[in-house]
C-alpha cells in the first residue's frame, strides 16, 4: 500500500478537526492555544502535500509564511495568557468574559 | 481729491466716525462728554454741508460726483456720492435739525445709564441718512435705506427693559421690511432694464429704454418701499408705536431722518415717475388719502406724542401728494419746513413730558403755560406753523402744495379738496393738543412741580422756533429761492408749480381761512376743557386707528404666529427632530438586538468562525471551485 496524497489530506483533516474540537471544547487558554497550533499545522501539512503533488513550490512558501506568523503569534499570545494568569489567577477562558454584550 | 469731494465725503465720515468712537469709548467719555462729541460731529457736518453747498445758493455751484471705490465689480457697481442741490438741501436739513436734536438730547438723556450708547446710535442714524441722501445710485441708496431701518430699531427699542418698547422696535423693523422687499424688487428691475444702478445712467437712458409698463412697474415698487419707510397707508402702523423711544429719537425720526427718505426718494427718481403718470397719480392719491386718514385719527388721541405721530403721517401724506403731482419743489419745501416745526413740536412735547416727570396723557395736563413759558411760546409758534397760519413757515409750503395741485385741474381738484379738508382737521387737532396741554384748567397733581427745562433743551427749542417762524421765506411766491436752488437737480424733469398770481392769492386766502376756521372750531369745542364725549366707544375706535392695527394683528401677526408655531411644533419638533431621533432610536434598537451575539465566550466566537469557514467552503464546492 503506497501513501498517496489523499492520505496526507485525510491526516490534515483529522488534525484540523482535533484542533477545532479542542479549541471549542477546552477551557484552559493554554490548551486552546495548542489547539490553534494544531490547526495551523494541519493546514501546513495540506499545503506541503498539495505542493509536492502539483510539483510547485508555492505550497512550501506558504508554509514558511504560516510558521513565521505563527511564531510571532505565539509570542504575543503566550505573553497575554501569562499576564492574564498573573492578574486573575486563572487561565479559564469562561471566566474571562468581560466583553459580554 | 479736491476740496469739495473731501468735504462731501467728510460729511458722512464725521458722524460715522463719531458713532464708532462713541460705541468704543462712550462709557469712558461719560456725561456730557459723549453728548458733546456726538453733537460736534453732526454740527461740523452741518457747517461742511453749508460750505460745500454755498455754490448752489449763490447760483454758481456745479453738481459734484465723488467716486469712492469699486464696490461690486461683477455688477459694475461703484460706490460714490452725488452732491447736487437736492442732496445738499437734504444734507443741510438732516445735519442742521439733527445737531439741534443732539444738543437737546444732552439735557433730555441726562442720567440715563446708556448715555454714550444713545449718542452712538443717534450719530449712526444721521450718518445712515446722509449715506441715503448723498448716494449717487440706487445701490448705495439701499445701504442707507437699510441702515436707517436698523437705527430706528435700535433707538425705538432703546429702553428695551420695557417690553412695549422692545415690541415697538421689532414692529418698526418688520413693517419696514415689507416695504423694503418691494424696493429691492424695484432695484432688480432697474438693473435688469439698464444694467446699471447709477442715477446718471438710469435717468439719462430712461426715456428711450423704458416702456410705460415697465416704468409703471418700477415706480409702483419704489412706492411700496417709500410707503414703508415714510409711514404711509397701509404701512404706517409702525410710526405711532415708535413713540416708545426716547422723545429726541421721535423728533429725529419724524423731522430729519427716516420718514423723509420716502419723499426724498420719489423726488430723486422723479425722472422715472415722469414716465409713469399712473404711478405718480397713485403716489398722490395714497399721500392725500393718508393725510386725511391720519389727521382724523390724530383728533382722538390722548397721548400728546401720538397726536404728533399721526400728525407726521398726515403731513408726510401732503409731501407724497406734492411729489405725486410733480410738485417736487413744493414737496421738498414742505419737507424742510415740516422738519423745523415737527422737530420743535416733538422737542417741546419732550420738555412737557420732562416737566411732568414722564406724563404723556393730555387728560392730566392743562394750564402749563404759567410754569413753562418758554416751552409754551415755542410750541405756539410750531402750532401756528403746522396749522398753516401766515406768515409761519407751514403756511407757505402747504399753500404751495395745495395751489400746485389745484392748478393741475381735472380730478386733481378732488385731491385739492381733500387737502383743504385735511388742513382744517390739522388746525383742529393741533389746537386741541395745544389747548389741552398748555391752557385751560390744571389737571395735574400739585406735587408734580412742573419746571422749565434746562437751557441745553431750551436753546434748540428757541432756534427751531425761529426757523419754524421764518422758514417759509425760503420759497415765497415773490421770491422762489428754493425753486431756483433745486431746479438744476431735476435735469429737465418738469416741475409742477403754482399758477398765476391771482389764483394763487385766492387759494392762499382760502387755505388761511380754513386754518383759522379749524382753530376757532377747536377753541369752541375745548373752551370748557375735556369733552366727556371723547370717552365714548366711537371715539375709542378712531383713537385706535379704526382698528386697522388690531386687524393687522389678527391677520398678519396672528397668522405669522400660527405659521411659526406650526413650524416650531409639528414640523420641527415632530418632523425634523423626529427624523433625527428616529435614526438614533433605530440604530440603538438594532444594537440592543445584536448585543446578545457578543457572549464574551471565546469558544462561541471560534465556533462562528468555523461555521463561517465551513459555509464558505461548502459554497465554493457547490459551485465547483472557483
């Protein structure tokens, strides 16, 4: 059995769904953050797979961009989470609903 | 600039500058400093007017055009002054009588907290009137025209703490605006017809450019303006109420400035009225009708100043009748003599009011001649002058008007008859006023202690009395001084004059007899003091001006008020405000509805993003990619 690009896509889809479910179901901000990373990497995987299949570099270039942006986002996001934890002594997003309309 | 141009320009700039100075430093100048400054600028203006106008008197003067500056280059309008015998006569009357009234005001307004402000307005009034009479075209004339309206508003409501004074000022302004609207349309027609607003261009082209129809339209609209400014029927209602102002203001409005503007304007535009005989006839009919109408109202007044106010309306009617009949010189002559004796009457009435500490009701006067000998003597001169007793000034001018109208024959004889009747009534009501004020029994309380006015008020009375006595010598049938003086100003526009000697003598005797008859009738009627009959409803109706004022109040003022309330209430508050508020409420309601969407839970946002992304994806896939 050979590994066709379809399998990569399926894996990416599964990873994405796990990430999305984690984002929607978990309360801990840190875990939600990890879920977001998982979704990003699922997308990256589909990019690379599609790039290889089509024989062009565009997919890999897109992945580099995503990684750079994700790195920057992690810095900011983690800083926010740490600051919130220091002030509120909690990382549960359900308790951080001050923007409720 | 040569000397003449400088003098004519200074004539306006002096009172204008005086007004500016008084507005800025009036309070610091104090009393009587501010009054002295105001008097000096107007007095200096009179000296300038006499010096600059001396050439016309001597018969060597040439009309002078003083270009000022390009004003509205797009319309080719240039601001400039015209110095000719007509404007010179008006300038002398305005500054001469104005200066005397200023002197008087120093005494009359003593102790008023806004002394300086008063003289600032008075100076501005004189300056505005000078702009009006010295303008070399309709454009600048209109500036003066509006400025005198503004000044009358400021001065009539000078004691604005009194609601009645504030209302009277407003009324004068609004009624004048009605006339001004007609005047403005006339100016537009003039510009449309000639492409210029300068008198010189308009009058020289008028005979060739203007059809009788358009000349009639222009002159009738000019008449609307004149009727408003000169308080003729039906726009006279503001003048009696204008008595709310300080008495010197009444004297200034009635004698020197403001109300004479309409007569002057008709005389100035005589070249146009010449082309529209129908309009000229309308002017005469309106004038004489107003003269008779106002005279009858004057008979019933209790307030000494309101007698004089209706008397002014009536006398202005004479002037309108004169200029309507083409008797421009007679009209201007009566304007001049009227300025003398009406200023005197008002200042004298002011002295009486001053003596009785503000009392204006003739029912509480009487027998004042013992306490106020100087005032009484001067008032008697003015009374004889306005009644038309020879040789007082009013006789000459009024007689010239009546004789000229008689001379035109035909239906003009009817107008002459009305004029004669008006002369009878004039003599009657003036005698009634003098009798009830100065003679007969005493009807004021002893503690009133009436006293003669100080000399600053007495002196102008004396000077004006001399003028009211001798002013007729300006233009007697055997020495037509004023006629020769004014003739060059009319550039060949025919001036109607009185007929040959014999008719004139007969007419003069008739009008003098009529005046004497009026006086005798009044003496007979009021010999025993007040007539109780005057308290009856019929007299009251006449006293209220036949209810015309109330009718205006009911129709125009109430209608305007209802319209204003409609606009302020339903239209503005409900309609326009409602629209604005409605937009606010709409946005607010939508916001309230959408608010619950913001739960504050991150996962809800995440879910909606996901759902959105899936929906987009599904849409793309359903279309088979992009």
